[in-house]
C-alpha cells in the first residue's frame, strides 16, 4: 500500500494528499503532521517505513468538506485520491489480496472551489493568472463557481492595482514571475502560451474564432492559456464551467491601488472583516449574487458617464417607487443562487436540489420580468435587462413537471422525480408500494397463523426483510413443516424467512432498482438540458443580480436619506451635507449624531488644506468625500444632501505612517513609497486625499515633506485634493498657491475642557489643542501641566527665531525647482559608453573596456 501511496504523493507534489481508505481520508508522513496541526486532530502512527513509525491522521469522508475548508483557509492545497474501483472489482481483478486502485481525482485549491460549504455566499471566489508578453501584462480571471471569466491587459505598474481590484483568492504565474503582494502558484512558463490559450478557449466554447467574444491581445490569451491549463490540472482533465471570456477595457474603471482600497476600507475594514467596511454599511441586497455584484461595483467604479447614469437612473426609479421596490425585493428574496447552482450543475457536481434551484430561480426571474414589463416608465437599463429575465419557459416547464417540489441533495436514494412525469417510473413505484402493502398484510396473516401476537416483519441492510419472534415462541416455527426457514438467532429473538415474504421482497428490490435507474437517467437528461441553456441561465442570474443591487441601493438610500448624485464630466466636486456612512452608523449605535459637512473643489480652488485638533474629524471628512465619489461612480446614491461629482479617473487615499503600524515595512518608508505613487500617477482628473502625510518622521523632515508634497500636488498633478495636516506652518502655502485654500475642523475650549465640534470651517486652524486632547485622553494632570510649561518655553523660542517655518519666504516656488530637477544629473558611465566607437574595437579591446566599465560602475555604487 505504501508504494501506491508514495507514487500518488509524488503526483500530488506540494499538495497534501487525502488518501481514501473506506470511510476515511488518511494523511501520512509530513502531510499528517501539517494537517493534524492545522485541524487540531489526533496524530497517530501506523506500520513502519524505513524503520520508523509512519505518522498518520484521518478525517471522515462525510465531514471532509469542513476539514478541507480549514486547510484551504490556512493556505494549503489538497489532492484528493479516491478509490477508482470497488474492493469486489479489485478482488475479481487480482485475487483477494489485491489493493484497490486509487487515483488523484482533483486538486482542491483556494481558487478552484465549487462546494457550497467552502464558498462565501456574498463574495466572488476569483482565480487569476498573470503573465508578461513583451512588456505587457496579461491577466485572466475567473470565478468558477459562476463561470465568469475576464481578460485584461495592463502595464507592469498597473498590475498591483488590477490585482487589488480583483482580490483573487489564488494567483498563478509563470515560474520566476515576481508579483510582490501576492504569493503566486508557479507554473511552467510553457503553459502560458497565447496560441494554446486561444485554441483552448475556442475548444471550450465550441467556436471557430473568438472574434464574437471580443478582441483579445496576445498577453490576454497567454494568461488565459495559463489559467485554463491550471484548471485542467486541478480538475485532472475535467474543466469547470466557464462562460465566454469578456474583455475588461483599461480605463473603463476608476483606478485605485491596494493602499487606497485598504485605507478606504471598501470590502473589509482595517481589522480584516466585513464589519466596519463600506460594503457592510451599503449592502442591502437580498440575494448572495446581488451582494457579490455590489462588491464588484464598489471595487471597480465606472468612469463612463453613460454607464454610470444608466445605473443611477435604475436606482432612482426604484428609489422613487417604494411599492415596486418592495415587490421586486420580495421576489428576489425568494430566488435561490442561480449562478452557483448552475456552476455546480455544469461542473458535473450538481444535485437534484441544484436542479430545483434552477427551476425556482428561473421561475422567479419570469415573475420579476412580468413585474417590470408591466411598467410603462421603465428606465433604459431595466429595459435592457428584460430579455435576459424571460425566455426559459420550456425549461421551467420541464423542470416543474419532472422534479418534486423540494428535491434532495443526494440522488442515491432517488425520490426526486415527480409523479406523473414518467408512467413507467410511476408503475415501478406502484409495484414497490403494492409489495410493501402486501408485506404489511403478510405480517397480520403470519400472526394469525402462528398465534404469536409479538411477531413482526422487519428490514435491515444485511438480511433484507425477515420475520422476527421472541425466542420463547421460536420452537413452533422451527418445525420443518411450519413454512418458515430459520435465518438468525439473536439474544432473545429468532429471525425467519418465508416464501411469500421472499417473493414480495424481491419484487420491491427489483422495482426499486429499476426505479432508481430510471430516475438516474432522467437526472442526466435534465442536467443536459440545463447545460445546453447555460449561457442564457447565466445571463438571467446576472440580470437578477443587477436588479438586486439597484433595489438594494435604493433601499439603502431611502433608509438613510441619501441623495441622487449629479455626475458630470468636469474636474469639480461639490458636496453639501456629506456624511461618512460607516462612522455615522457607529455613532448612531451609540446614540450620537453625525455632523454633516460640505466640500467644494473647483479648478481654481482644488486643494483644501485642513487643520485642527486630533480627533477633530479630519480623517473622517477626507474619507467621506472619497467614498461619496466612489459610491456615485459605482452607480449608487450617496450619503449627502446633494452632490455633484465630476468624473474621477484615479482615486488615491493615503494615511500618514503612524496610523498603520501593523504593516511590516518601515512605516515611514511605506508612506513615502505610496506618496511617490500619487505624485507619479495623479492626473488633473484624479481625486487625492492625503491624511497627515509626513507624520512618520521627525518634525522638520515631516513638515518639509508635507510642504513639498502639497506644492507638487498643487502645481504638478493639479488634481482635486484634500490634505489634512497638523502642521500650522503649512498654512503659509496659501500665500503662494493660488488654487489652495485653508480650512479647519472646529473645536472650542470651554471651562478648560476641549469640545470637538466636528464641523468644518474656512480659514486656518488657530492652535493645535494637543495638550487639551491629551487631557481628554486621560493623561494625568501633572504631566499635562508640565507639558504646558515646556510648550510655553518653545513658543517663546519660536517667537524669537521666527519659528519652524522661518526663512521659508525665500524659498523658490515648486515649479521652479521642478524645472531644475528635470535636468538629469551627469552620468559618467553613460557618457563613456556613448563615446565608444564599437566598430573600431577588437574583441579583446571590447572585453577590456567592459571590465573597466564594470569596475567604474562598482566604484560608483554606494
Ligand atoms: P482626526 O482625523 O481629526 O484625528 P477623526 O476623523 O479620526 O479625527 O475623527 C475622530 C472621531 O471623531 C471619529 O472616530 C468619530 O467618532 C468622531 N467624528 C469624526 N467626524 C465626525 C462628524 N462629522 N460628526 C460626528 N462625529 C465625528
């Protein structure tokens, strides 16, 4: 057995091998140690290998899913080795000692799950493949639980943001491909081949050319090739459900990098969960598919005016008509998860229940269609969704006739095909039923004949039907002419058979077997008809999800008094009475009120510098405006009295280093790397929020950097920007930067106590209130008093020298410095290289020059 195990383990590679033995999956050697640790189950041992006991642990097959889920979450991959023949077949093949044949039937990895129990209902499970083709990065992403597949291309710089948007649970890449943030599963580079990728896509979708699906670049097709190859590997040659690939256009979505997503806490909060995130505060979807689509919308807000307005129009329609919205949501709530049920059915892992879900989901879709079609004032997007909602009449009809109302998840016992669907099946069931009744009649007859009132006819898996009497009545029936044959003697009871019983029992078994076979055949036909309609069913699922998102957004807006944003194609942002949905909800839970604030950024007043005490509400204000932009471009209402949002191409959010100490790298380094990205990428159409940038280093450095960054954003990037800082000295930027204005969050000292008003006002902050905040936070009075004394001393010193920002008046403007910086420093190596006349050199001389250059380069390195 160990030889078979070791051969399979070799195929499994780095995956843990689940080795099927009867009702258990066993793990051995290192695998056993890892699994026992992760799963917290007993590690035992078995036999010996090379003189040492073999470590072993096991999980019962019926509970394997829960264990798999934990292993996958812990970052493991698992190879499942099943028995591919029964013990009886093995015996027949090679005698009684023959080992049952086993083979790896599937690799289970984070990105290739389809089991309902292993998937989060309200989140897509994305598997992505990336590769590089001549300087371009191709990305192929799919969610095999619903079959969606997307291809895109980006630059090396854009990869981080693209992956942050996709949030893959597993990433595959050619060996040696370096992608910092995600640990990619390395695959042979040859599997990322564009010609092969194209061929596989054509083959999967049965088309002669991919032109009908879109225009795919070589990089995209290479990534698709790698993705399909990996799916093929994981499924051991059996591909999951894949819909035709869709091209994701670069620029069709607002660009947000990982740091921005994390700091805005879009899909998960800084503590890691959904709790406290934007999506938790927004999501009012009644279906899991709706919640998944909303997550996608919020991860990838649109940049096209028409598409945004189409979504907004739909939300607005449902917002203004609470009755329609209520009806629609009630319908949707009743609809099962069509997309995932279809995914399982097409992948060959569907159950009768999944077919029942298709029937019910399509049925609800038809009713939703009726609901919407009955309305004359439909917005364009609703109109566009209508055709996808209907058109499954024949399939619904078929499934309604064929299936019982609530089909089981198991099909081994049958019982899922409805009565009246197949006359032959009904007849078989009737025969079995008649025989069961006949057996009940026999029991009464045998009691009469024997006079044993305690006689019973029973059934078990080993004997089938038998007659049982208490031991003290058995003697009479043991007589050879009694008509009963002895089968088994138990403690206190004896079991018999009788000819009539045997005949009826055989009839039941035979009819039952035939009935099961008939149901099985029907199941396969039904699956085939669903598979045939898979693209149309997927389109229906997508249409339902879109309606759910829109109705959910409308519901959320009605609940919180949110308003319809006006989205325009100009570089401006005008929000009155804006609120932060997450902070507002947190305050509401404590019975406190959120103070709404306005924000107006226009080309000649596009950078707001915001001062004021700590805890005064600066971060909250910054983020609420970013979130309002994001929500508006995702096509939803916004938490504000009114909002005009000029299209944003890129959104950046940065938080000063000391706020996210949890990160690994030197936090100040992180802050600067992220700031550098903004300065390099923000355009006049971008929106940037900078929260206390420069805080992660000493006062002088920090102030200097904050100063320079603010100037660069103002004069270089020229984007809309909110900049929170506690450096008063920055206020002087207003003297030189014409499109920069000063604002502060208000606070008041009242009877020695600090009152934070969380209200935004024009003008610079008067003082920092640091000591008052310290007092508020419970720093002991003597310490605060001492700090006051030190502060007074410092203030006097500042008055004498002109303060921290003394002398900044003579500083040339940023634009002038930028000009200087553009003159590249002299590069000696480059000059020497340029001066070489290659054709005049002998090979020997060339080699010498190369050595000299190398030495020079090493000398130049620090
Ligand atoms: P800062 O960035 O100025 O240090 P924060 O934005 O982190 O301040 O806000 C601190 C706390 O103040 C928040 O956690 C919240 O409880 C409260 N707060 C912030 N903004 C408001 C507001 N507009 N209305 C009511 N409370 C607010």
